C-alpha cells in the first residue's frame, strides 16, 4: 500500500503561476502546476505520483468515452489571514466519491491517495491559493474507466486524478429558475445520488432551453409524479417556510448528498432553527407563496455556498421574491464563508489543515 506523504513528485520546469491573473480569477479558468495521478490495474492501485499538469495520451477505444463510467468531486481549500491552509470537510468528499464509485461499479479510492495525496499536492502548489475573502483553491478529484475496449462491461482499469486551480469569490446574482416539467434528472434506482458526468450530460439540454427563455437554471422534479421538487443544477435547494428550514430528503437516492447542504442543516439547527428533511411538493410551495409563508428560497453547493432565488416559475405562475429580505440565509452564507476562512476557530471540526 501507498504510505502517507511518500508520493513521488516530478516537478515542473516552467511554472504557470505568473500567467494567473489573481485580480480576475473567475471559475475553472486556471490550473495549478501539478496533478496527482494513480492507476488501478489488475485489482491494485499503482503508479501513484505527482507530476506536471499536462495532456494525457489515450487511444480512441478508451471505454469512458463510450460508456461514461466516470465520477468526480468538487471541493475547496482556503488560505487564512495567517497563511494557514485548510480543506473544507475533505473526508466527506472522499466518502461520497467512494459511494459514487460503488454505484458506478468502480473501485474504491484509498484514503492515502485521496486525502494524503490531495494534501501533498496542495502543499506543493500552495502559491496558487489566493488569500482574499471567499477566494480559494478549487480541487477536482476524478476517476474514469481506462480499458481500451468497446465491450459493454465495467472497466478492468481506471485512472484517478486530482487537478486544482485558483478560483475567485463567487458572486452569484439572484437566480431566475423555472420548474422543469418536461425533462427529468433522476429516478429511484438510477444514478441521481452519484456525482457522475452522465447526470450532467443528461441535464444540459434542459439548461440550454432554460437559458434561451431567460432563466438561469431549472428546478428538477421527481421523475414518477412530477410533484415533488428535488434540486437545481449543481446545487441542493432549501426553503424557509414560516420559521422552518425545509429541504427535500435524500431517502430515494435521486438527490445528490451535498456537503454544503449537510453543513447548513447542522449550522441552522445549532442556531436554533427547525430543519425538516422531507418531501416538498410544488403545490405546498405555491400555497406557502400565496399565503406569504414562503420567505426564503436558496440553492446551496460548494461553488457559491448559498445562491438566492429571486424568481420561481411554475406553469403560468411566476413567484417573485425579495432577495434583500432573505436575512436568515444571507446571515448563514456569511457564517459559512467566514467559517471556511477560519474566522470561527472550527467549532464543528470541518477544517482539515494541509
Ligand atoms: C456537487 C453537487 C451538489 C452540491 O454538493 P456540494 O457537496 O455541496 O458541493 C448538488 N447537486 C449536484 C447534482 C451536485 O453534483
């Protein structure tokens, strides 16, 4: 087995650090100098190494290109005022990646590679981590099938990679969203709870149509009855109805178990709010809107932390919200952003030092 912190490193001869415009980071534009790589062959992890971020060579029969056996994670590391680096809840991402792997018939990624390898990689490329408020190093671990065959079966070999890159503070303008009635994202028994590329591929037409109609995203409904809301794009969804925080439950495996969602539930409860994880029907939301009880609507995910919804359209009804009055979620957003910047001293044990 791989020993912790002993991964061999090939360092780049020409750093790309000077090409990064730290004033205009955006998202997903820049990549750090190095990547972690590991191969799964003959039932074992081998070739664990860190090397310069570079092109990979493959033959056209690479099975992931045909049958989409691929999973990923998305997480962040922040540099605090003293220059300490912390990753937010990386063990949750590791566990989730391995749940996704199980669903996609892929091998488990060992902690020594995922966690220790990630820390070693981040330490090596730490100059890429921006230190401004809400700026971070985005971390993208992913695993894909590498057998060269057109046979339909689980692959006999896989490649695991971690790439990283600096990202800016994510200003998310309040979103306009419509309730998707034609397409569905996930059905019970499907892959909705796995972080896999196929779920995204299947959602792109819907988002393209939403954009054409002037909307930012769609709110997915359950596939069976088109009655219960599920989640939005790459975000889970939460509502404040009356004084209660309400969010769709995860029990039927159609919703991605977001680490932001999980953290918010803990933080809201700690602050004394009642949180309900349960089925949320669109009829209930419409009724709560009509009676003035639907006070806050927001998406939550690693990229934006919390992203407010200013308009929600269902059939002919356009529900409009005053985002400036969404104080509970706005305060919570600040709490979580401050938390990631290590301004709270980590009372929940969510920060892991690099
Ligand atoms: C990643 C993701 C989320 C958010 O999960 P976080 O761990 O909070 O970033 C929500 N929905 C989908 C479909 C996702 O892929």
